[in-house]
C-alpha cells in the first residue's frame, strides 16, 4: 500500500481520489511524527467490505463454505434468498 504524508495528500487531494477510485488501490495517509494514520479507499471498495462483514456476521459465508465442502450437495438447489 502506498503511504503518503498529510501535506502531500493535501497538495494533490483530487489526484489521490482519482487514483484510489480508478485503480481500486488504498492509500495510507500517515503523519511521520505521530503514529496516527488513515486509509483512503474508494466508496465501492468500502461498500464491498461492509457487505462482506455483514455476510460474515450473519453466518452466510460459513453456510456457503459448508455447501462447498459437501460434495453431495448440488449448489443449484440452494435457496440463496434464505441463507
């Protein structure tokens, strides 16, 4: 992950936003003096992370893994709306 200082981020904020969105690559903005930092990610990447966390917390990912491990289970017969 690319790391830049807040000063450099401020100088080229619009360019950073374009880069993060177009390349789907996060950028860490870190203050060298402190240990404080933030990570800039695109809105679509944020939404994907939130959806993954929701599915994990709801147990859906575990159920999908279970169905993948079951060789006798036909994935076409799974009611995906009730997972």
